[in-house]
């Protein structure tokens, strides 16, 4: 694997804006090499937010970010002829981070599966293409338990949510064309905020809703934890995923492979909830509740968590399912670049701090600006 200093400049197409992972990929790509250029695919509805992102960049970076107004669900990504031609001639890397987690199954199928198919169709014509990184999710494992290896996909699993099922189908599409395109599949576990800043704006994974719930609940109200709480809390900070993605995208030995971007030493669900509760409001330890999942879902409705977590039952499955994601392949590649997943205990406080500031901003309190 080449050292960072030996890497040639990349011209990367990134999808998925305004997701936090897509924004992170943009910033990391611009920081990695002074000659890297980013082509960010932006849906018309998000054009203003993308222009604000470009305006916020450091001097010398804005001119290296090109906004392409289009969308993955359209043929040729909805781009005009000159933009398509530039992609064909210049693009070396694709980071396909576009996905939707919530909504009608038909919409998820169109975006998560059809959108990837359109990106791969466009990629076939790219003359300088070196790599396509397809972002999936570790939760394509569905209801499987035990050790899940990186290269495993179809284990006859059942799925807890349409998102998992459509991402499974998207991986099948990616695997079908791996013999003809330089594809790498990346499977993060549930994304949590940035490990240094806590920023989690736009993240819709269940753990972020748990942090919000901890902040919102009165201090004297204990959090009701389903199950025994001994299962791994499979979360990963967004900055680790972004840094890992750029390293793996430029590793020749990663072509045709799948990698879990997960915490190799996750805390238990109970340990995580205890720490979050203590940091959020010095509340009592979580109360273990050995309920059927259906009853636990009713309790979530009573606590109003279901207002924040559209797929609350999938979240409950995550808190009660004993599953370990093997990430040995990713760790082997990342060790050479010094990219390490920080332990949850090292960044839990900044997550809670950012969420507390964010909640205050939603209530239009003047002191929210202190942590912005």
C-alpha cells in the first residue's frame, strides 16, 4: 500500500449530499492532497446548502470543488452533456454515499438500488476510473447473530427494516458487476457524530436518537433498556468512516472486496447507555426490561422516542441482538495509514455536548450559540 505522500491527485465524484458522511468525504478529500479535486453531485433541492458548503471552505479549496446539479435516480445522473463528458475524461474515484433510510419501500428501492445501478452505468464509460467505493451498511446482516464476516452477504437473513433489505439488494447489484468494475463495498455500522466535534446534524441512525432522548428526558426518569444490555453497541463515529474510506479507496488490494467499518472493541449497550445518561443528566442507571420486542416498542411510543426514530423497532433489534462484525480486513489496511477507530468513552462527552447545544438551538434559546 502506497504512503500518502506517494499518492497521485484524485478527481472524485461524491454522491449523498447533504448527508454528513458525504460532507466529510468532500472535506477529507480536499485536505488530503493540494491537487485533489471533488465533483459533488447535488440534487436541485440541496443546491443552496451545497453553495454554503463551498463558501465555508478554506482559501484554496473552494475552486477545487465543483457542484454538479443532478441526482442518481436519473439517467446520466441528470447531468448535462458537458458535465457528463468531464466525468468521463477526468474522474478517478467515485464515493457513492447516496442512500435513504426512511420512507416508503418503493422510494428506498428507487434510491438505494436504482440510484446505485445508474452510478455504475455511468462508471462504465469513465476513462480514468480507478475505484468505486459503494457505501452499504453492516446491518445488511439483518437478524443474523454471532460473528458476521466482511465477505459474507447472503445468510438467509430476515430484515428488520426496508432500509436493510434495499441495501442488501444494492450490494447484490455491486457484486454482480465487480468482475467488470473496480468496486469496493464499505459497510459502516450505525453512524454517530464526529469524535472531535460531536457534530451529528443530518444523521438519522438510531443511536443519535438515543442521545437526543437522554438529553430530553428529565434527570429523574430512568432510561428503559430492553434486554440484558450485554450485546455490543455497534456504532462508529462519522470521521473514522470518512478517513477509512479515503485510505481504502486508494489501496489497490481493496478492489473487489468488502470491508466492515465498525468499532473493533465496542462497548455494551448497557455501558453506552449508562455513560450517555450520566453525561446527559446524571440520571439513574438504565432499567433492564426483559420484554418482548413488541411490548418494548409500545414503551418507546410512551416515552415519545418513536417521534425521533421512524424505525424504532430496528433500533430495538440493535439493542438486543448479539452480533459481532469482523473488521479484520479493514484494520489490516488502515493500520498502515494510522487510522484508528477511537473508543466510545473518548468521545461520548462531545456527542452529548453537541446534541445539548443542538436541542437548545431548536428551542431558539440564546445560549445555543456558545457551542456552535
